[in-house]
C-alpha cells in the first residue's frame, strides 16, 4: 500500500505540473543459482535515518526529497511525510489520515504536498472521475493493491523471487473490477498481469486461467477479455480453446482486425489453413496500410505450397503505397523464394532507384548479395547503412561476417572490437567474442573444433588434454566452454562439468546446450531439485526451446512433479511430431 500511495501520488503530481519527479525503486537485486532476480523491499516501520537520506541525495541530481511513513491500525491509516534537503534539514512534516472513505481526499492532500515541494503553489486538481478514473474509493484501493503485482513483475522483467505468487494481485484487481465494472483500469491491468505471468511463467496455469475467467464473467461484453484468454490458451498450445475465445470475441468487436489475425493463427496451428486464410483476409480488409496481417497470409500460403501467390499480395501493397519499402523488400524476397531470382533482383534494384528512402532495401538486399557471392556490392550496401546507423550492433555484426566471407577477415577484428565498446545484448556479445577469436586466433579456434570431434569419437581424455591449456587464452570463447562441459559430463567428472557450464551460461545466457550440460552435471551429483530449477530458469530465458522443455519435463518427473511433466509433454508434442524417438519419451512422461 505504501509503495502504491507514493507511486500514484507522484504520477498525478507529474501530470498536474508537467514536470518529472524522481521516485525511489523499492527493489533489491540478488543472484539465484546463476539467475538475477529482484525482490521487493518493504518500506520500514520507522522514518528513515536522516544520514541515509542525505547520502542518497548526494548520489543524486536532486536538492531535496520527500520521505514518508505509512502506518495501519484498526481505526484507519496515517501517512507522515516530510521534506529533507542535502544539508539534512527537515521541513514541512505533515500527517495525513487515511480511511477507505477518505482515500481520495488523502491522495489529493499528498499530491498537493508533492507539487508544493516541487515549487508549485495552488495547483488545481481535476474531479475524482477525471483524476482517479472512478468515484469508488474501494475500487481504487483494490486497484492500487493489485497494481503492485503488475508493477513488480514489470520492473523485475519477470525475474521475481521464486516464492512470489500473483494470486493476491489477481484477487485485488478482480475486487476492483467487481466494485466498478465501468472503470477500465483494473480490468486492463488484470489482463496485463495475466499476460506477464504467462510470458514469465509466474504462478500456475490454473491461477491465470481462473483470473481471466472471473474477469470475463464480470465484464462479458468486452472482447479484450476473450482476446487475453485466447492468447493464454495459445501460449499453452491449447489451440482449439484459443480459437474458441477469439470466435467469442469477434461478435463483440467486429471491426478489430487483431481478433481475426489471432483466430487465423490458432486455426493454422489446428491444421485448418482454409479457415485461417479467410480470417487473415478479413483482418487485412479491416487494417490500415501497411496492413501487417499480409505477412501472416503470405506465410500461410507458403506453408500450403501456394508460395507463387505471395508476390501478388505484396504488389497490391505497393499499388496502395509505392513508397512502402517493406513491401518492395518482401516482394523481392517472395520472387527469389519462388525461383524467380532475376525478377526478385529487379524489384530490389528498382526500389533502390525509385524509393525516396531506400535504406531498408539496402539493409535487406545486402545479406542476399553476400550469400550469392556479390561481396563488393553487399559490403557497399552495409557501409551505406553504417553511415546512417554506425552503432547498430546487428548491422555491424553482419558486416563483420561478410568481411570474413569476402576474404577480408583482417578487417573484421576492428569492427568486432568497436562492437565490444557498445552495450551489447549478452548473447550477441558472446558471439562477437567468438567471431573475434576465430578471426584473430584461428589456430586456437581450430584446436577447439578438433577437441569437439574427439569428444564425438569417444576420446574424451584426449579432448580434455587439448582443451585445458586453452583456458588461459580463450576464457571468453563460449564454444570452448561448451566442449569442455560436454567432455567433463561424458567423463562423469560432474563438478568440473558444473563449473564449465556455469561459465558458459555466464558468457552466453541464450545457449541451449549450456543449461542442459549444467542440469546434467547437477543430476550426476544427485542434485535433482537444483537441476529442475536450473532448467525452469532456462525455459524462462529461452521460452521456445523444445530441447530445454523436454529436459525440464524429465527433471520434473524425476523429482515427482508428475502433473508438470505431463503438461510440458503435452505442450511439446506438436513440435516433436517428426521425432518418433522423442515421442516415445513424451509417452513415458504422460503416464
């Protein structure tokens, strides 16, 4: 409650004076078995020490701050606020009493206190409905309590503490919806909470499903509730249920193209391409240019062997807007993919000549030209793009790779080292470091490849003899650590395998084999619960990985989580239909 009182009061104050007001982040970061997690820090039971506040101010750009203490009792609550400057001087200490009935009055008093502290006297605030969105203080109170869960997951980027459950957040938001069904904020926040929990695997499927169903029961005429439930079922690969929800949503908002698009995607997953095509076309009819569902329709046509129909879709988009660079690019690619390379190249070349802004055409044409072997032209286009976006990491990396392919690898290290000066996403950084090793130290990179071959041939000891001396020189080369972890596991040297896998995860958090090697090393030490937890973290990081999902299901089964193993096996089955050996594993997991 204390967190949300300050959060909403600052939001309203900022809106009233049109100025930025800083807020304290009530979270602590910690390491949990190799994963970074964030814990909520509950406000203290006493006002903060002045010395701590002055230290905080010295480290900030602000001259003063507002400190507060929230206390609850059976008779109501009280909020004490005060202003502290860098010299540690306290001013304007003020107490605000809060009851359910006086919540809005108390919030207004707090907002006014903040705006005055920011140097704005006599700020006029709007009426309750305009300011708070509702005139029901009970609904607003529950909304604040539920929104705390939304904000926590959002700020933690899904990396919440293991023991966190969203149930109380859902319950509070549901109460707010029931108190004022016409107020959208709690309803939409509940849907958002469900989406975040689904994406980050927070809470159980039953909790999320139940919360969405309850919200829909209160607001049955809002298509957005069915849309969210359809998304949820889709994430669980329950595509029939997903399609049913989108079908229920459409009569409630027949002009919303996203409903038809999502229904079409669910039908594609159900093996109903004709139905999907009808709904993709309905979505396109309702969309404004550039009509994004065209790409879904194009993908569907390709999947059923009708790729020859795709160019016509993009020609239609170009006729509607001849400066649509993306449509030109996709037309060119569609022609190339249907064995009309010469025509596709003409489309690219004409776009380069006729578009007012052809940069995206150069960006997409360059990799095709490089693959074709026209390195000089590809490099020219990359360099034109780099003139406009000199610090685009993806562009720089493709350029470096093309330099290597063009036998100009001696130029690549400069580009790669420039990349390492940027704030790179960890997975890209790992691959940049790997490419730098392979261009700067090719003989050592080759030694790692030879060691990997020895592991495959069963000469584990020989591989480890080759690899041990390389640790000194290739400490940032993730491919070496992958081979080492695999070799140690093959040799049943579990502790060494664990250490190598941890190093690999640190270097390359998106590496699927890293987590599997780590879990294997833990299981070899009979640390099965830790292996399960590690794989759960991995699936959260790499949500589409069938390999990690399968290993997680087996780990769950090993520690007696049979229901979870069955659920995961059911989700994996559509993706593994072409692997009869793995289907047998899924059958065992579902027993």
